[in-house]
C-alpha cells in the first residue's frame, strides 16, 4: 500500500512537471504568434500611410504631366490592389507592384523640371521618402519576428507542443525583388 502511494505521488509530480512545461511552452508560442500579428499590424499601418499619400502625389503629377496616363494609371491600379488585399501574402505581393509603379512614376517626374521644383511635390516626395524608410524598418522587424516564431515552433520540445496546439509556420516574408540586387549603371 505504501509503495502504491509513493508511485502515485511520483507519477503526480512527473505529470505536474510535464503539464507545467507544456503550459509554459504553449504560452510562449501564443506570445510569439501575437508578436507576428503585432509586427504585421505595424507594417500595415506604414503601408496605409503610403497609400494615403499616393493620391496627393498623383494629383500633383497629373497637373504637370497629364499625358503620362500609363504611369499614373499603374500607380492607381497598384494602390487599389493593395487596398483590396486581405492576407499578409496578398499585401506583400500588392506592395511589390506598388513599389514598381511608384518607381516608374518617379522616373516620369525626371522629365518635368517644373514639377521637380514645385514645393507641394517636393513636400510630398519627402513625406513619401520618410514613409518608405518606415516601411523598410517595419518590414525588417516583421521578418525578424516571423523568423523567431518559425524557429521557436521547430525547436524541440516546442515543436511537439506546437503541433499538438495547432501552431503552424508563417511563410509571409518580405523578400527583395530580383532586380534590386543588381547595381544601377551610371553613365556620364
């Protein structure tokens, strides 16, 4: 009888240790998953700020370069796609298209010296540059948080708790466009 009580006590202690470890790991995974959502929210805020600046920029460019309809339409379409995107991966893809469209629009601007000298345009361009820097910072933070979460759910024994609790890998990373790796050519 005494041995049975000791065995039950040991099993209870072992069960409490494993149960406590399970709860601790699961709570940590929940915290990491929420960090991913929070980091995405910060990226989303920066993307929305840029999307809000674009109509003013486009209106200013239209006033000077009305016949550059394709570049202006590309920016408007890319902005609309970003507004319609729902998942992080859709927003990342739409954001890449908007990056390209804005780049083409800014190339068009180079052909209009009066536009480059316009104070409203310069202010908008500065705001857009600042927003682009914020987006870059938030993208980096988001990728770091996603990487930390993905690492956590793959480490032992966390991977066991993650699979039992339904935590899955996040694959929505911001990646560099293939063309961004090539150095621009400058000719004088």
